[in-house]
């Protein structure tokens, strides 16, 4: 077992590698997180110390060890319709407005992106809302196939789970009203619930690092990047939102977490209150 307290410089090397791999910056005061999340992986790798472990990760051409590190260090906290108010704004205003752009022919397609989507509850929540809006007659003349939902994450493990659309009873209970479960999920073995194909097919999952160039994803009318930038340093956060701005259509919307803001990006985003919730509109 590697002793994390043995050499402070070794911990600094590990912190630097994690920051490069997944943008998460943890100082030496967060030693307990490295121990809790990476201790077993380091031991199983056979490395005698942290520098040897980093060398093993860099030498692994298939990237399996790096993926294990990323899976362990990234935060996968997510649940259905997280923070109720902005989802009400999406249901009552934003999504119907985007639907009207389709109905009038202003847009041929509406594209929605969920960045750092974890195990998929966020993009699937959007798909569920669209089904509800259609059922309620609030997307008249609009085919749901005209909505494209793209979601990405850095973690291969969570992307595998997201694409399967299968959730434990505990995961289902976190924020999902029974109406949604009964209408759009099938009970499956192991006390799990699996989203019906009609919902899963609306979302495509991709593997991306928030450090990557995202221009290949195209442009989006609505972009969600929620409760993830809080883990980043200010310089990377500024660069991230500048790059995200480039893949949002003029007048398109950005939705952040409740404790996040884009006040430092007033040159590219205008803050807009929608039904009491804060959204950021891409300036022309």
C-alpha cells in the first residue's frame, strides 16, 4: 500500500496528473480524497510509489488505467430534475419557445447539449419533459424527432451506465416523480428500472473532456453545464465558458447550476430571468 504521506512531492505529481487528465485541481490538503479514491487502484497496479504509478498510466497505450483514475476522481453526483425551479422554466417557457421556432419554420432542428452529463439523468430529464409537453398539446405541429439531445462526459464508466438507461431504485427515487417512472420506465431484474426506448433514443452520448475543442459537436440552441465548473480553477473556468459560447447559436440559452454565474462573461452572455430562474442568452 502506497503511503501518501511519505513524500509530499509525490503527492504534488499525482495532483498535477489528475488536473491534466480531468481538470480537477486538488491541493495537498485534499490528501484524504486521493487516498480514498485512488489508494486501491494504485495498490492493484503494483506500483511501488506514486511516480511509478503515473508512469504506468502514461505508458498504458489503451488508456485503461487513465480511465480508472478519471472514473475514481470525477464527481458523479446527479439526479432527476435537479433544482426544481429551472426545470419548471424549461417546461413552461424555454422548450415551448424552441418548439415554436420549429413550428414557424424559423428552425428546422433544435439541438440541446448536456455537458458533463454523468449517468444521464439530466439529458433524459429533458427528453421526458419534451414527451410531457407533446402529450399536453404544448408542442403543436412539432415532431419530437426534430429535437436532438447530445450529452457528453469524460468518464467511460458513467457513459456506459447512461447509454443503458437503467437505474437502481435509489437512483430512481432521487427527484423522479412516480408519474414519470410509471409512464416511461420498465421494471427490470435486480430491482432496477430501465427507460423505454422511445426516451433513450432521443439522447446520443459521446465521450468528451471539457478541455477538448468542442467545435466538432456543432452549434446548439440550449446548453446545460451545471454544477461542474465549481470544481475548476478560475483561469480554466473562463476558458471553458469562452469555448462553450462558440458552440451556442446567437440568442441560444445556457443553463448553469444554482451557485454558478456568468457575470464575468457579460461580453458574450446576457443574463435573463425566465419564470424566476436565471438563464444566460448568447449575445448576437
